């Protein structure tokens, strides 16, 4: 049976020196819709980010019987999405043609940083995630897909690139995967300078960091990771976006083979910090489990943390000192996080409201895997380890099997017996993971140390709200002079605080007509943790 197909053309639109949006057109073949069925849908809001503001009457469609009259409808909002949809007024006949204009999202220095999915202009270029501007059918299953570019309105030499390749890209894929893809077009700078079939780092505004150095580093890491994870079809692209507002960080889609990160003049990242961020994100091309986020995030983020450390170290991309620096920074973040003892479900509930909760699966998963690898190696006399389990999961998935946390536990029990099940339950319940001191031997040794937890002395949500609330009476913040209701004018990046040893911080606050700079130590409880060093030789 012939698979249905979709052929998409993307035409960036420019007025003067600025891109205004993308004209999207596509031909849908092998899809039959009844009266009232959804022809296409598009998020109005997705995880707090605006989708493209396509006009209600802006989607035009026709088939072999002539124009289709579409009825616009908006779904009820959910915590993550608010969908708009366009429905047919009659049954369709034959091939369907759809056309609309997706305007860019307007951002300013006052825009709040968030996931980098929005369709956005940088000069005459555009970039964004398909999720926010591709209005496609809901149909499941594979399609023969083709995505191409019409770049006539862009300057000579402009390029059009997606996560899956440059220029026209043809592949068998789901329609969802087209939305879970990053897109960029314009006068693109890149590493390598010329198009490469398997790797690229691409930007529209000249970065302030050494993009060539970062790109070369990540390409080397990607090649090493492809070899380890036995990647049968290499391909990965990193998209760089300049923000007009303070903020950095990045975003990825499941299976997109791409990652987008942002930078700004006001808050630049160092070349080394970007290398570390992208090492973690590059691992996300491989390990995952099927299931709800609360059940699997320890694995998704834990394996990304684990392999972004151990693979570069094994291959010589980073040396012993750098490995220990990165590992101990993660240990400070894990043991120093007062929310680390939440259960998986509790952490997921608080995930979007508290940056400390967002860090929980990272540290929990990393130190669980370090501990588990040591126990498997010890039991098997170093014949097996975590690598064997992670690669087994991948091989099962590559032949079409779903692998869940229950399957993972069964694999662990096979290695360690019922003790493996108990360790897993303890991890998901938020119990501290304290690996044996020789777990990374014989090269490294851990020390049992007391680590100071972060406690800012007021509700952590105050950073997002922009005003102090929930001040702890007689806490460090209160004794330093901070008061409920103080407006936060300037503060350390709250998403970075949980990842550092506790030191002094300075808040700039407005109280009435007064502007106050208050410096104090946001110190909480001492907890027992682990820090590593090179093992001394006798």
C-alpha cells in the first residue's frame, strides 16, 4: 500500500531589512477527510511560548473538487498547549493543497526568556521550531515527506536548513516529526563553512563566542558518540539564536536531530560553558525510555549527564582535571539542592514553577547511574556495566520495541537481583544516593564531605514573579535586610544558582523609592555528600 505523502514549501517573507514571517504551502496526498474533520492544527501557546499568529481566516485550502471552506476552532487550554484547528466543511476529494502565512513572533529587550521554539526574525533571516508555525494534520503513521525552500526574497547566497539536512530534504517520517524539527534560513554562518551531510552548527548573527571552536569540539564529540551508540544514520545540527533580551540556554525536540540555543549581549556564555551545555544536549540524540515525563526524566537527563562526562573522558576529549571539575560541580548541584529528596512525581509537579525542581532528575539520574555501574561491574567482575544496559535499550527500540521503566528495572534485577529493584525504588522516592568511595576506581577516589545546601531565605518562585514573597522569619535573607514585597531589579540567574557551591549573592531590590543592593549567603542545611579526586599513588 502506498504511503500518504506531503510536499512542503517554505518561503521566508521580507519587508525592508527584516523578515516578517514564512509563507507555508503544502500538498497532501493519500489523506481523506470527512466533513468536520481537522485539516490542520497549530498551537496558540506551547509551554508558555507563542505560536505563530496565523489569522483565523488565513488558512486557505482546496482539493480536486475546488476550494474548501474551513471552520476555525480553539481547543480548551491544557497546562502545556492551547491548540487552534481548522476543520473542513465537507468531505475531501483527492489531493489537498494548503496555504497560509505564519508571522514571526515579535521580541524585545523586555521579552522573558523561555523555550526556543518560536518563529523569530534575525535581520532578513528566520529560525524556529516547526511546532510553532507548521499547521499540519493530526494524522499518525509514516508519510513520504519533502520539505523545500523558496528563498527568492532573501539575499543571494542565502541557505535553508532543517535539523535533518540542507536544502530540499526527503524522508519517511511522521507529521509530528516535521513539527519536532528546527528550521533556519537566511545569510547563515556555519561550522563547517560548507554544508556537511552529518553535522552543522549554524547562526544568523555573528556570535560573540568562538563559534568555530565550539562547533569543532561538538563535531568531535558527536562523532565519538555516534561510534559508542552505534548510530546507523548520523546527522545532527546545532542552531544558534541571538536574543535581544538577557538569557541563554537552549531547547530540543524529541528525535529532532537538532538543538537550538540562545545568547545575548547582556548575558553571554563562555566558550567552555557552551561546550558543556552542548555535550549534554548531544547525548539526547540517543538514550530515552517510553513513558510519562515524571517516570522517565531521571533516565533522559541522567544518561545525558553521565555520557556527557564519561564519553569525552574516555575518548580523551577532556582530561582528568576537567572531568573531575565537571563531576564535582554536578555533585555540588545534587547534594546542595534542597528539593533533591522530592519523589519523582513531586519533582515533576513543581517542575515548571521552581528551577530547583528542574535540576532534580539531572543529579538523581547521574549519581544513580554512577552507583549502578559500579555495582554491576563489581558483581560481574568488570565484564558488564551500565553501558550494556543502555545499549540494550537502544537496540530494542531500533527494532520497534517500547522500553519502559518496568523493563529497565527487570534488566537491573537480572544483573543485581532484588537489591537492584530496591535501589531503583529508593532513587525514585528521593533517597540520597551515596556511591561507594571507590566507585570510579582505580583512577579516582571519593571523599565523604559535608555540602551546604542552597536556601535563598524566601520562596524561590519570587525570582520568576519579580518580587520577594514567603520570607523566612529570622532567616539569612531577612537578617540581611530583605523584606516581603521588595521588587527584584537584578539577581543572579536563578536557574544557575542550584548548580554552584553556595557563596555570597547580591540582589538589587526596589523598596518604595529606594534602590537597595543586599549581599548575603543563601545557606541552608549541611548534608553528607561525595566529592572526587585523583587517587594518590604510593
